[in-house]
């Protein structure tokens, strides 16, 4: 058992702390012969890195990735390719301010893992929360970039679809808009309306939660298994492992509880390319196995626990006190969770692709 490793055939192990010299990831199980360069990985890391707008933490990290192992330049074409051996990726920390945490080293921050971390390990890294810090997710995004190379034609995209009580209007949904606003939001109207709202939250020293939707297109039918290897179960586990995530749904999710069987059924018809579903309330997964429709996952992120407003708490000696968390924190951590959710989707799908191919000898679906 490993508490820092995720996956089965496509596996990754992250290491490092928020205020340590570096963090990184070791990816194992990646097939050989796939193109992989630092620039390919950097594209995803640049979307997650902090300090890109006034709506995220102002910690300045380049998040420059270094490939330490697992690739080789093919002399026949000059392309750097994976070798099939473990891929080790390094990301240095360059803008830590550990002194920001000195005033709370003997206090538990409400909503944080401070109390539970100390109860489990008997020692607590109060400088940036150690392994409990969301900075660890940079390593996951790097692993996800490798997974995208494994998946080939599968396209994975994410969008912020709710911030606080304000939801997007799916009538305005346009994937091209995600890169045009600081919220990774596919609804340009909602993104514009969110700016003054989040400005008010930030200036008040408060924070707010969000909902992120991640969609994978091009997933063939057949990935997953009907009992303990459910694609849906692994997706839920992946998203729930992201810091601050408190809920996950696939397809209609919790809304399905208010539907009738008539309304919830994804009716099928015969088409020129085979059978197809008229709707996708199942979110691309039936019985734990992909059905060929887009895989749709949404997850809810709680408000950032580090806020400037005083909160009641206790000290490590169990005495009542108040705490204010100074430093540089996201007023809505859900914004930068979009590329993280995409990365975890990619890692799960890459794992299930390799597991399916290993079991059946096919890439997926009848005829694939």
C-alpha cells in the first residue's frame, strides 16, 4: 500500500512539500515510443501556476519542469520519446515565504488539515501545510500531461461552471472562451459577471467555493469494469483526492435523484456507425464501463480555508483562541482546480486504457 501513489498500470507517485526545495512526480507504466518534451508538460503547468490574475494567490512560481529520466532522443527522427521506464519530473519551489506562517504554528486553522495531520503523524509542517498543501497538485498536472500523450485522440477539457451561488448559462457555453478569461469559464457572460463578485470576496478577506466540469471526448466504449474496477469509481476517487474537493458527480449526478425513469433513460437508436444514445444523462459511463459518449464529471470545491477574517479555534495545547491566516492565498481555489481536474481525468483514462488493452488486446470498443 502506498499513500502517495495513484493508479494501477499507469501509476504516478508525487513527492515534496509546499515550502520545501522542490516537488515532483514519478510516472510509471507509460508505454515507450511516445513523444514527450518538457514543453509539452509545461503547457499544462502554465495553466495551473499561481499569480496569473488578481483572482488567484500572488505567490510567484515559474513551475518550470525538468525531465530527469524516462526519455531518450531517437536518432532516426530527432524526437525525444518515452523509453517505457519511470519518468521522473522535477519542479523547483522558488517563492516560499515560510515566515508568513510563524504566527499560526501553534494554532489549528479551521477547515485545514492541521488538526487531523497532527493527530495522524504526531508532527505537523505548519509552513504551507506540507503534503496537505494544494501546491502538491502541480506534480499531478505534470503527470496528467504525460497521460495525455498516452491517450492520443482523447480530448479532455474543463470549465468552471459555478462560483459561489452563481452558475453559468449552458446556452452560452463555448469551449473557446475558457482560455479568454481568468476563470477558465466557458460562459463569457458569467465570467464577466463573476469579476466584481470575486473582487468583493477578495477585498473582504473572505473566500468562496466553486464547481468544475471536466469532459473527455473520444473515449471508446469498453473502458472500465462492472464491479470493483469501475471507471466511474476511479474517476470519483481521483477527483475527491484533489485538495478541497467535497463532492463529485458523473453525468446528471445528484440531479438524477429528482428524475423519473422515463426522464433519466438515455434512449438508443441505430445509426450508420453503430448504435448511439440520444442523450447523455449517464455521463458516458454505464455499469462502470464507458459507453462511447463524452465522459462528464463535475466536482465541488469548498471555499479556501486560509482567510484574513478572524476565526475561532484552539491552540496545540487545546486552549481557545482566534486565528487569522496571513500570506498569499486564492480567494477561490476552484479556479486553478480546472487544469488539475483535467489532469486527474487524463490519468484515470490512461490507466483504464492500458488495463483494457491488457485484458482484451483491444484499445476499446467492438472493432477498435
